[in-house]
């Protein structure tokens, strides 16, 4: 499944230690220079426990979405 979220840059390193990804998450700048957006692919079984952990690290605007196909 796909996962999108926003987080303050100062909290990014700690969040990345917890965040699984297919290879590496995509990190994009936001118009507020103090924040970034993250997009990653995770195993669906992880989301139930992962999302509360991400919120505890300061993640906001978390979006979980299904994927039709992932080609490795």
C-alpha cells in the first residue's frame, strides 16, 4: 500500500528510522520550508502499528491508499 505524510524537517531523521519503504521513501519540499512531504510503499500488514508510531514522531496529514500493482 502507499503512504503519504507531512513532517517537520527537524523530525525527519527520527521518522526515517521507523519508516519502511520498498527501497527508499520519496521526500518532497513543501511551500513551508520547515516541512517536507514523504511518499512511500509499505506492506499492508504494517500500517495498523506503523501509523500511530508515525503520529508519535510528529507526522501529520497521513494518507493510506491501496495500490493496484507493484512491479519489482
